C-alpha cells in the first residue's frame, strides 16, 4: 500500500468516526477536519480553508478555544442546544510542536441521562421526605403484602430494619394492607385501632399495567380527637377569612376609571393625562381640591390604570374617624391591645390594602402625632399593629387628598413639613365646578344615567333653560351638589324633563333668568296627588285586591281604606 492509499484509508477511517477530528498546524492553519467535525459545529465544508480558519467558527467561545489552546486540555461547551466536549491534544514530534489535534464529542445524550437520573433520585428523595414528614407514619408493601419500607418507629416503636420482608399483618395491629393488595380497592379515612388509639388511616393500592404491584398505607392522625380539633380550627379560620374578605370587598370600591371622568375642560383633560402618567409609577400622589370636586374619583382612576389594579383599593376618611381611633383603624391591633378590642385582633386599612392602593382622604385633619407615625411608615415601609411587636412589610401605593390649603397649614405648624414633601411627589389640583362651568351639560347626562340605574327609574333629561340657570350658579358643593340637585329634580318632576321650577330655591335665587312660577303648587297638594296616583296604580296592578295593594304600598289595610275615602276612590 503506497502513501496515497494510506492517506485515503486514514481519511475514510476518520470520516467514519462519530467524534469530530480537527488538525491544526502550529501557526493555527487548518490542516484537516473530518465530516463529524463539520456536522457537530454546523460548518459548511466550502467555508473551511486556510485563510478563513478559525473565522468559519461562528461560536465565539469555541473559536477562542481553537485559537488559544496549545496545551492538553478539555472543556465543555453548549452549541445550538447540544453539549459538546472538546479535547485539545498537542502534536509533538522530536520535541518540536507540529500542531494541535482537536477531538469533539456530542455528549448531549450522556448529559441528559445524567440529568434525568439525578432528577429521578431527587424525586425519590422528595417522595420519601413527603411520606416521612407529611404523615404520622407510612408503610409500603409489595403485591404479597410484605413490608418493603416503613416509618413507624416514632409512632409505634417499630424499627424498619427489623420488619422488612415480613407480612404486614404480623407487624401492624388491625391492618388491612394485605387485603388492599388483593382487592385493589383504596380505603380512605378509615379508623384503625393501634396500641389503644383510634388512628385515621389511608390505604391505597399501587397499580401498574392494570396489575396491583403493592400498596402504601399512611396514618393521617394518630388520634381521632385531633380531627375534631382541626375541624374546629378550620371553622375559625374560615370565619376569619370571610371577615377579611368581606372587609376587603366592602372597601375595594374602585368603580371609576379615567374614562369615567367626563369633561371638555382643557385643565381637566391635562389632569387626566397627568394622572395616567402617575398611575405607571409607584410614587405618592397628593390630590388637592374643594370638597365634592371628585378627588376620590381621580384616586380610583389612578389605581385602576396601575399595575396594582387587581389588588385592593382601600379609602379612608381621616376626618370621619376620632383621633384616638385613627391609629388602630390605619394599622390594626392585636387582641387585648385596649379595652373593647376584639380578642382575635383586627387588621387595619394598611394591612387590608397591602399590595394595592390606600387613599387617605382629608389628610390635613390628621393630628401631628399621627402624622409622625405615618411618615415613619412611609420611610420604612413597615408597621406594627397597635399592641403588637411583629413588623409587617408594606407594599402599597399611597394617594392622599385634602380640601385645605396644605401649604398654609405647614406654615402655621398644623401639618408637618417633612410629611408634606414626602406626600407631595405628584400633585393634582382639581378645579372647582364654577371654573369649568361648560362641563355641566356633560356631567348632567352622566349623573342622570347613574341616578336612573340607582333608583331603578325612568331616564330624565334637563331642560335647556334649566341648564342655563345651572351655569349661572356658583356651586359651592361642586359636582356632589350638582348630583343632589339633579336627584331632587328627578323626584319633583312628574314628566321626563327637569324644568327650572324643579330646582332648589338657592339655585333659582342666584339666577339672572326669569322663572315662571305659575305651575308651582303647594307641597301638600303635590304629595296628595302623588299618594293618590300610587294607590290607583297599586289597585290596578293587584286587580282591586286591597289586601295585596296595602301590602305593596307598605301600609295597613285599614290605612288604605281611609286614604281611599279621603281621595274619593272607589275601585
């Protein structure tokens, strides 16, 4: 065999290997690479030549290994999701470095097998831990009812090594494990008398390929009396959860979004835009504005637009709670913290809002002492219940509001300057209704929709002249007062339109428009007419049944007869 034939044979043998082989001379020039080398590194043969090597290697780490490895070394790489083991073997002849031989092996299968074996071992260890720690005791038997594994030493003093291979009925008192492997039927929550105790046990067959290959038995409770105690604790826990849930549902009244704030006023549109930006951060927001301008509406909209929208929105009016109770309302209290406290304690608004948003309305009324405590909570993001010692971590968005001149309160020493600056990160100053009078028609439409749904009544409209009168009024109560005026108008208008005569005197007296008083009747006549119409309607719907009519009207049958006589009704 000549040299050329030997070369071809060597090339054939190398190309037949699953391992990649690469030969590089001592100047890092590519000399030879077999097919496996190209396949393992996903290299096109035409890209490999003396000039382009090692630039043809796309993976930077592997390319660096080829360039800098000049000693015997092996390393693992991950290439295209596969594990590659690379070995560098220096080729030396007569003590002179000729080049390097690189051998590449795809060891993905080996790695995956090792990983699977390790995961399987971990799973088996976890199962053993679960059986050991989740139950008072357990026993595993084979298809013949002989013990394979058990953990009854602490429970019954039975050592595993002394009982392996024994029939389970010879070891455990009153067992039915040997019966379960024969019947293949599970037995759950059975009472088993062992060493004088009524223990609660489970027995479950292990079935593979529709054949019973064994069974596992576990002791859930070492004494049936423990079940009664657990049941009592669960009932108490359920009551407490329901109490918390009810409190959160009551407080989480986040009905409004930015789309709910109807306006065509430029300043209000700017405030909505600013509020949307504020909702994307976690910074504290201070909302200023007169009473009734919609400060809570903005607070709810910010919450609804934030990443906390699925958590609680908890409002609290600081002015409505006595000063001595505000701390326990905000932070909650432990059982027995003070006279009259619930023995189980109570969570505060901060605790209920944790993860969500708390809205501190009328914060300007808070005492200086409470202001100091609130500042500390805002700085530390932790708090304690009243009478408690455990720190509760706080993850919450703070939105505060006031209708007072807060800067003036700071100057007069009635509001802490440091707390003011801590709250005043983003400020929204809501204008009063008299400064956005053109919003009145839009607000009337929105409020009348709401009132019709709330009172389950027909939808009413507002007369154009009524709107003009409303626009000339100064609205000291702002949007809240507008809602009350519209509700009054709905009650006094017998038709579908709210006319000027249905407005309260304070609104009419401020008007520059002339009012037609001809159709205004004494209140007693209006009430009498309404009462008469209600009785006629009730009698018609009950087909003259006076007992049912009286019941629907909420009056006694005798009272109904008297009123029918009064209004000369004969039905």
